[in-house]
C-alpha cells in the first residue's frame, strides 16, 4: 500500500545529478501603469529564494524523508552561495562544483498580487569546462560507490550534463540500481535505457517530432503513441504528465494506468515535476510497484502546488493525505497549518453543521476554496448540533458528515469541534480568511472581531436561493 511504502522512504539514498538553478520570487502590489510602456509598476514588498531544477528535486527527496546527495555545478557567486545554504538547511548533501568564471542560473519571477507578470532569466548555461565536468564525475562516482537506491538525472539543457558526464554514466549503467531521467530532450538519454522517464506531454511529443493536441485529447494521444514513446525514450516505464489532468503510465509499450489530480493556477505549478520525480523514484527504490509509486508521485505533486513558490512536498503532508488525513484532530491541524504558512499558503477557514449536504453547501465551499490555497472546514459535533438545532438533529451523525466533506476536492482539512462556537479553533488556525455561508453581512458574524484581531479577513458568501438543510428536511417530511 502507498502509505506503508512512504514509511520506507527514510532508508533510501538517491544520487541527484544535473542542472541546478536558483528560483527568485519578487512579490508586491501593482500600483499603477508604467509611463514607458503598457506594463504594471509593481511595488516589491518581499524577496524570496528557493532551490530550482535538480536542486529542488533533491530538496523534495529530503522533505519526503529520503537521503539526497546532489552533484552539480554552480558559479562562485552570491546565487551559488544562496543555493548551497538552502540545500544544507533542507538536509541535502550538497556536492557542488564551484566554477569561478561561471554565473549561477537564476530565474526571477515578479508576482503582482499573486499573478506572475514577468520572469527574468540570468546566468550561464554553456557546457561546463572539462576540469569541472571531470570533478563532477569524481563526486558522482564516490556517491555511487558508497551506495544509493537510484540515480536521478535532471537535464534541463543548462550545460551540466556534458558529453563526458553522459559517457561516464553509460560506462557505469550496468552498475546503477535504477536510472530515472527527467529531461527536456529525452532523445540523448535513450541509449542508456532509463528505467523511468517523466516527460510532460510537450516533451513527449517533441520526442516523436509531433505537436500534441490540446485539452482532454492529450491523454488519447499518449494512448495511441504509447509504443512509439517507449521506443524513442528507450525506457522501461514512461510517465507522461498532463498538468491538471494527472499522468498516463506506460510500461513496455502499453498504457497500464492513469493518475488524476485537481487543477491549480499555473503560477503554483513551478517545480511540481520535481516533487513528482522525487516521490516516484523514492517509491520505486523502497520496493513499490510502478502503480503505487505513481500514485505517491501524483499526490506529492498535488500537495506541493497548494501554495505559491517553488513546489515542495513533505513526508508529513503526504502521509496525512494517504491516511485519509483530511480528517484531523487539533494537534495534527496545528502542525499542518504551520507547514502551510511556512510554504506561503493562504489559509481559509469556515465552520458549520453541514447536516444533509446539499448544492448550496457545495457551491459555497468551492467558492471559499477559490479565495485561498488551503480550506479548513470545522464541523459541529452531534451534541453541538442538538444544542443549536434542537432534538431530531443532526439527521446524519458527525462521522458521516465529515466523510462526505472530506471527499470534496475543494476541502483540504476537516475537524470536528464540540463547542457551540469555533472560537478556540479560530485561535488555533489564525485564518487569513474566515468565511461563513448565509445572507447576513460580515459585521453580524459573532467571530468576526476575533478573526480581525488575529490579522484575518472576514467574508460572507450567500447560499444558492432556496437551498438550506432545514427546507430540505421539511420537504422530505412533507412527502
């Protein structure tokens, strides 16, 4: 089972080899239009940096509980120093070759109220000089001799994986326990016969010299071309990722499975492939099947893109999801909220009885989820509902109400509370946004003052007309 597989991640050591870069995030508010051109002037309020490329793959391996040894090259500049510091803080064994005349690649994104309005790319992507390439090989060889469960190659065309490095990998291919390749151009890795490749659909189409169709037809295109993709990639397993539509799994030339996910804005998907590759490889190294490992990978990628920034998924977050952990207690919720906050995610909180869930509930919860990155739903216990609604309520016990809510794609965490008011939970969560369903204004919501005192915002969302639990129960009784 995937959950049991996750518990074996801490024993797995992976060698991650490839192109690293530094992701920069400049966030602010668009205040006006620029006089020099039709673009917004963004008043930058914060600068943040994260590991990108192969470095983010290694960070995800470590966050998921594995042991990551990263071999790559950086410039001896400020960006290279930032990368080293962040890798060490993440628990990655960084074996980076410093190249004095090289400028570390940096991708800086400008976010205006959460929307990416520009990206600036800097740094050298020319092939490494031969001395640096040979030093890279020495470091990779030492990791391989010490032992590892897999080698993950991250080739984004940034000059790290030169001819000598590929020749060395070819020479030791028979000794590699498992070779996983994440590359923009898979054709030059086909001669090595990777065990797993993870192209997105555009990269898969480029491998065949084709243009993939748009929308839902992409999965059918992968199905039709499964055999050709396997031959062109030279791989045992091909996992073609389809962004918001999940992924299609191919083994030995035939489609053997499909994983699915829920869509998020494009600004949140940066680095999702790194989370996917890290979890997939750890799953295989821990003895999982392709299907089990692919499901872990899809869930990790889904969790990683819940907030803005470069995607990272932790073992705790993945374990919570796999254990049906959308239903949590207070201790677990506190830990989850802390991790969401650390990742820069906007937390939305709401509460209610949710007895006899109806269309009005679903619409209001979906709208609440769209207002942030994480939706926490607090549900009144049976005793609390009786005190609020009277005898005969709830119609459905708490365990049933919670199970239905947790099954909604828009809901991230569900918790039951026994008090008449969710004030204690609001103090625990400290939501960025508190949402209530109903036709009363925010100033009449009893918890509004508390939420605002904690720095949060309050908003009221109307149910659909003629949609309420009481009316639904009355119609059932009358018939």
